[in-house]
C-alpha cells in the first residue's frame, strides 16, 4: 500500500462552543495528514472533543478555524458514517433493508437501484441478517453491523466511525473487529475510527493518533506496525505488548 | 386462563347489581335491575328507535373529532418543530386546553346556533388543543441522534421532517388522538343534552330522565359505556399496528 498519498489534510483545526460560563475551547490547532487507504484510529480521554473532530471531518459541523482539504479528490469525497449509538441512530420504523438503504433514499435513488446496490453489498460480505426483520429485534452486534452497512451503501471513499464498539460487549466487539478488517481489506477505503479502548485502537489501526485533554490537539501519532492481515491472537503477541507499553507511556504524558 | 381474568370484574359488578336490586337494598326507582336495563337496551335495538340517535351522535362525534385531528396535528408538528413558536404559543394552548369546553356552551350557542354546527364546534374545540399539545410534544422528543444521522447522509430539512420527525412524533400524536377520542364522545353527549336536538344519545338520556324512564336511562348509559370501551380498544389496537416500534 502506498502510504504517501494524502487523502485528508487536516490543517490547524480549532473549534470552541459557547456555554453558560463563556466560551469553551474544544479543539486547538489539530493538524494531521490522513493517508489514502489507511486505517487511522483516534484515541483520547472521554469528552476531549473526539466526536467534534470527526463531525468536522464528516462535514456535519463547521470548523471555527483552520481547514480540511482533500488534495487527491476534486471536491469533497463521499463519506460514510457510523455512529456510536446504533439504537438511537437506526430508524426503528424501518426494517433492516430500508435502514441500510436510507442514505440512498435521501439521495432520491430509485427503489430498484437501491435493491441492486444492497444485493451487491450483502453478497460481498456474507452478511447473515434477515433483511426484513425489525432493527429493534436485532442483537447489538447485528444492529451495529446494519449501521456499518448503512455507512457503506453510498460507496464511500472514507468511512468515519465514532466509537462504534463502545456500547457492545467484548465478545461482540472481537467478532466485529474481524468483520470490519475484512471489509476494509476488500474495499481499500480510508477508515477513521474513534476509540477509547487502547487495545482496539492499536489492533485495528495502522496509526493511532493520540488526542490531548480539552482543548484537544494531536499529541502524538503512534505507528501500529503489526503485520497484516491481523488475527485476534496478535493481541497476545510480544509486539502488541510493546506497542501497548508505548501507548501507555504516551497516554500517561497526555493525561498529566 | 389469564386472558379471561378481565371478565371477572364485570361479572362481579353484575352480580352485585343484581343482588342490590333483587333483595331491595337499592331503591328500584334509582337503580333498576340488570334484567330490566338490558331488556330495555335490547328493546331499543329491536324496535330500531335508537339507530337514529346512534347515527347522529356518531356523525357529530366523528366530524368534530376528525376536524380536530386534521387541524391539530399539522399545527402541533409545526409548533414543536420551532422552539420559538412552541414557547410563544405554549401559554395560549395550555390556557384553552384547561378551559372546560362545556363551560363555554352558551358561547357556542350564540356563535353557531342550536343546530349540529354548535355541537360539532364544541367537539372540535375539545379535541384540537389536546391534539396540538401532544403532537408538538412528540416533535420535541425527537432523538437528536437520528436527526444528526439523517443530516450526515445529506438530508434536507424537508426530508428530515418527513423521514424522521414525523415518525418520531407519531406515537405521541396517537396518544393525543386516543385521549381525545373518549373526551370528544363525552362532549358530544353533553352538548346534545345541553343544547338539545331531535336525535342523539345525549338527548335520549335526557328524554328518559324527563319521562322518569329510569331503565332506559341506564340502558343508554350502558350503551355509551360499550361504545366508549370498544372505540378505545379499537384505537389502541390500531396504535400498536401504526406505531409498532413504540417502546421497542
């Protein structure tokens, strides 16, 4: 993989919010180059502004200062988004199929084409979920998988995931890590994942970007150079332990 | 077996009623026996004399109620959508909602005369404010995360409204519709008794009273109870079909 192609250039992003006590700075001069096709994880303390950062990346929120550019693409690339809370971001009045196709519906794409795209997507990843079932009847893992598929249905070049595994149990997470890495390998898209689990951040990412406390900036970027394809057992390896030790050191410095 | 438990209460009440009248515990002028009451109810149907009353009461009820819904739901949704509109109208809506519509019946008489329109207008008024409040409340309860999701996928404001907000508010709207369904029946009956009419279940109750026909009085009350009960049950069933995701 050519790592040198910059897909997203984050240049001195700052953001502050007004609240009762005045203005609160959430992000301060966040700068980072995100490479095409890489799996980047953001790691940082809770409430440090990780979500604000990805919201700005996804274009839901405006940056107060600084800019985000996409040197490789003309204009803004297609972005898929997976939310933290699948229960509150899926639409319970729609079944699995219609939830996944929801972004297509909003774009005014015909029903037959929606079905066509869904079929392609499903067959690509051997998804074993009944398309007609109600989303509230799914297990947490299945529901988040639906959420991921909904993010992928638009054929995104970038997939942004905001703590997608934080509401699920450990067992389910391990299963979804595998699925996610499989998807990423196959689609070769850029994935940006926020995490507050250091194991997860190291295991999934090519690089882990550490955010400092509020106002957040990039404190350090750690190369997680475990060989690919990774297996769950790798989390028990010597290299993994080394990386985690490094990460903890960085994190200890962030926290103080 | 548990499914049949609901009949125990009514059966117990009937037995109690029967004992009270059979053994002379109750003044038979104030409380006729269940046999007399139900045979009178049966008589009202077999002679067909009650059909016109039912028809006209239903007519006034449904027109007033449906108008209340048709006007109230869009207003409520619009109100809930904008916090400014909500805040500025909240007092007025709460004020008129708290005002007993029956207290205003002379006003309705002055404005709409003694025909059907005044009764329909009263029913409408009793319905519309509660519908507005419930629909508006439903909209304010919309999950921010779903709106955010839709925005992320590039939804326009109108699409957010039709694809998210409408569905999110639907369960609350339906609760408002169910509450007002019973309430508007009460108002129709009272308006028929107060304002007077040729046919109508309220009028029939009042006539039975003036004729000292107590068993007919009770018969019509029982009939109204049955109508109220089944309309409510039917609506609840529809609610679970329409807003099937509620509470899931």
